[in-house]
């Protein structure tokens, strides 16, 4: 069994998802056959979690690449195994109807079905999440936010919901609320390096609202830099972390001399504020990020073993960032 089928298709590049979906007819033929209904199937030796994780991921990969026929086949097998009233199966069926909807009217009908399901069972979390996702795709972010807030009132430790709520707030320019949501994610998953990097990105973007206030700008940029530092501390060779670190340190080098408070700034344990970094520390981190990004581009482009997991688009973006830093030679 290919390891690709045990990974969520949303976490693999499009080329891999396409390759998986192209194998769908063969995989479905090999896994077809008579199966006892649940719970009798639990006593059969061929029953295992890996089999059904494969079926679900194959279903998602087929939907992602437009193979609706194979996706429906996977959905039918999952429904036969777990039953049509299983909450996860209900969400997958709704996702199938969303993907195959031909117009906005059809999507509205799917949304109505979600609302009816929630009226019958308000604790159906998979359907509540699909409702929020569908409202977002229909261009109704305020209602999507309200749906996720209601979900989190019932399940405050749902990291996925907090993360999605942060993205919705970010899309509305509400960076303070987005920051709060990602901090909640980190309380649940403190070592999630991608979340640290995403928090650094949101803090960096929020600096656009602080023009003219060098004190707050310095504080926010410093916190953004620390988040990127934490992400690369947790994940070595993390391109996104080094990319953000280079952006924030470059901005800090521009802002630092203009701030009149940095020389007197000290940490404040009462509020949790930390003193801004020294100019020397910022310069060294900027040099480190530049050096590491250059190494990632060089070794990633050469397709060296252990360095070939970067997308080409990521490497192109890094090259452009590095090229912007090259000073023109005066002749």
C-alpha cells in the first residue's frame, strides 16, 4: 500500500494527488468484495484502520482532481461500512455534494441540508465545520465566523476550528482577533512550528496598521521575529520560517534606528512584554536567514536527498526575495 494513501491529500502536492486519483480504479478493484456489515466486520481479520483511512484519502484525492465517479464509489464503500448516520460520513457526503454542485443554487441546497442536520443534532461537529467552510466559499465570512464561534463554545479545544477562525479573521483584516485564535491553537499544540510561523506572518501583516507609531511597530515586529525564530527552532530547514525571519529582520533594521524607545525598553513581567532585541542580534539573525535561504535554494534546486521536498514555487519566491537584497553594482 502506497504511503501516499495514508497521508491527507490536502497535504500533498497536486501532482501527487493526481497520481493517487489515477490509481483509484485499480485500488478500488483490489479492495472490492463481500464485507460483513458493522459491527460483525470487526471480527474479520482484514478489518483495519489503515484500510478505511486509505478509502477516505482516496475519496478526497478523487474529489480534488475531478474524478467524481471514483469518489462516489469510495463514499459508497465508506457508507456501507460505517452507516449513513455516522457524523463523519454525513460530512463526507456533504463534501461530495459541494464538489459536484453545478451552481450557487445547488450549494445553497447543500447548506440547507447542513442546517437541517444541525437542527436535529446541534453537536454534530463535522457538519458544523462543513457549514462554516461552505459559508466561507459562498462569500459569507461573517456567518462563517459566527458558526465557528458557536462550535468553539461547545468544543474549546478544537485546534482546527481555532485555526480556521484565525484565517477568517485575517481575511477581514481583524489581526488582533486572528492572533488570539492562533495563540489558542498553540495552547493546544505548543510545538506546531507551522502555527508559530503563521502567527509571525499575521503579526507582520498587522504592522501595516501601525504606520507612524514606531514604538508599537518595534514591539510587534519583535514578536513576529520571535515567532519565526521559534518555528525554525522546532523545524530545522523550515523554508517558511526563514523566509519570514528575513522579512521581519529586514524591516526591524529599517525601524530600529527611528525608534526612540528601544534604548530604554525593558521587559515587563506584569504584561508579558519582552524587551526588543538588540541591533546586533537583529543583524545576525538577518544574516543567518539570508545564508540559510541561499542554502535551501541551492540544495533544493539540485534535488539533493533530504532537500527535495520544497515546491518549485517556494524556491522561486525565495530566489526573488534574495535577488531584491542584492545591491546594484555602480560602475
